[in-house]
């Protein structure tokens, strides 16, 4: 009974604590009970097995060699999907110590690289002039070893099969990291939602869901908000979903509901706070660059104000606005009103503020800051951007978007000693909120964030990567998923 209660708490399904008399040493993913250090006598037998059997048996002698073989296999199969290759490369480099300790996990990683299901379909819709338009729709159901699929939807002209596959692969580790019983999926379309009318977006979302409805549903696959997809878009999709399906809720919660659209942004700031607390510091008084102006960027800025930090900037396609003394609540409300109008640009904010500077300085990253929160497009923080931030005195980069920091930029961040919060860790807020439920308090939310951060930190330290949260998050998420997959066989 004690062990059952303990395991239940570890999975993150409850925040209830055991009475002091019943408390036991925590069973982590790195203990003998969890198959990392156990069965090491089998290491030699697994190392002697061929990882690939193509044009002769291919074996490996070290964990790094196994990681390189897996990356080469990904390039052989999907060389045109550069974003996916980048994700696989950085992930396998993090996992090489796992393969070194227990070679069996290299075979699981090989299986994990291939998604369970990848859906691509056409989405026809009528524009306001009566012309039939066509876009591509995607949904990749990457892994369900831990539970039903769950993951974000993204609309944007940059969305293609490679970016969807990359995001889906990363979501496996991000959702696994939480310890909850949820799988990983990602979807979206290559439509640009910002130059369309509200009626056009509604018609598009209805057409998109008409095809997607065959593959998603309560306790099957839960799409959530992502880049270019907010409450309005989810609402249109839900409306079409319930026209087609009888069952449109689970456990009393409507399918595709989002009672906390700010969960992702709030989670990012809570993680930043945990990282600073770990260094004996706090967010109070920190001058923060916020890159982007979407729902996540605005919720990040709002939560930063609650912690006493000073959000300095927002940016979009028109450029960036800079408040030298920071945005206060009234100014944030003005930004919210502007950006709630579809397609509206930040340039309009200059009319409402006498202190704001528009595209001055010319480069947003020239503004001195303590912390940077990139909440914009994928790969927006390049190697050059990371160097520029470090040169201007920035102490840390905390991702508020999906894959905003490139692999090369990540190396610069590590070399220059900047604090780094990877999206694999910081973008788990939506999953946390979904499990806690709509009535969870901010204190409960913060407690779960602290638990996930502690697990990540301890995992990184166990594998001799102290302070490297990206490695810790990747290994922790992988182990949870891999241990489940080992019990499922060849599926």
C-alpha cells in the first residue's frame, strides 16, 4: 500500500503528501527499481547485438558511438527535414551517457525516433471573395507509451512536415518530464492566421477539424494551444467537433477547452523563478527582454510584473517597442487590446504611449537586460544573437516558445556561462494545468513546477551534467517514456 501511494505521487497525479510516519526514500528514475542501474550484467549482451541490420550488422562500443549511429540513421531517412535532424542530434548527444550505462536504451531510442502515426491532409476553405483556398493540415501522434496523446497545434507559414516532426519529437520528452500519464502529439497547418479575417479563420478551423475529428477526441488525443492558435481558434474547432461527435467531454471537462490560456506563459516565469532561487537570487528588479507579442509573451510579461521584474520590450513583424522604464499593468492592457485584434501590429502602441520607443535601438538585442525571454518563432535566437546578448550583459535565456534557441546558440550559452531554461522544461505549463484541473491555485501550480525543476536538476547532476537543464530534462523525459516502452514490446 505504501509503495502504491508513493508511485502515485511520483507520477504527478496528486500533490498529496504522505504522513511523516509513512514517508519513504523517494524512488527516482535513477534507482535500481527503475532499470537504469539494474540488470547491468546484461550490458555486454546488448552491446554485442546489432543496432542496425542493413548491409551488414552495425554494432557500437560506446554510448557516443550509439548516439552518432542513431543520428546518421535519421539523416539517411529524413535528410530533407533539417529541423528534425537538429532535434535528433541534440537529443542523442544528451542521451549518450544513458547508452553508455545501459546499451539497451539505444535500441529503445531507435524505436522512439519513428512516430506512431503521421497524418497529412488537405484543408480546403472559402475566403471572403468566394475563392477556394487550400492548405496542408498535419497531426503527428508521436508516442502514447505513457497515456493518451496530448500536444499543441500551430498555425503559420513556417509550418511544414519537418517542423511538425521536430516539435512532436521534442514533446515526447517534455510531456514525459512532467511525470503525468500523457503521451505526445503535435499538429497544425501552414496557414498564416494573421492576414485572414475572423470569418476566414472560422471556416478554415471548421474544415481542419472536419478531417482531424477522425483521429482526436477525449481520452484519445487532446490538441492544445500553440503558435498562432489561441482560444478563438480552439473554440471554432470545438464547435465543429461537437457537431460531428456525440461525446465531446471527458470527466465533466469539455474537449478542447482552455480555462487558463496563460498557463504556458505563467509556467515559463515560475521556472525562471525556480532557477534564480537555486542561485540565491530572485526576479525582483530584473530587466527582462520579451521577444514576441503573442499570448505567451504577454502572459510572461504579466507574470514578471507580479514577481517584481521589469518587462522592457515586445516585438512582432512590424518591429519592436521598448519602454525604458518597463511596462506597467496599464501599458500591458493597451498591448493586449491591440494584439487581440487579428493582424494588428505593435506600431499602433506608439500612439498610446509618450515614453515608448519604436525600433530604437534598431536591433532589439542591443538593449541591455538581465534576462531574455524569447517567445517568438522557432530558431529566433541564433549563435550571433546569443553572443550579442552575452556581450550586452544578459545573465540568462529562458525559452517561452518552442525551439527558439538553435543548437549553435545553445553551445554559446553554455560556453559563456549564461543561465538557460530549455523549452523542453519551461513549456510544460499547459500539461501541468490540464492535469491539475481548472480550479487549481497558483500555489499548486508553482509547487508542481518546483517538483519538475528539482527532478530535472537532480537528473542532470546524476549524469555528470550539473546545471545543464537541457540534458537533465531530455534524460528524465526519455527514461520515463523508455521504461514504459520496454514493457510494451515491439509496438
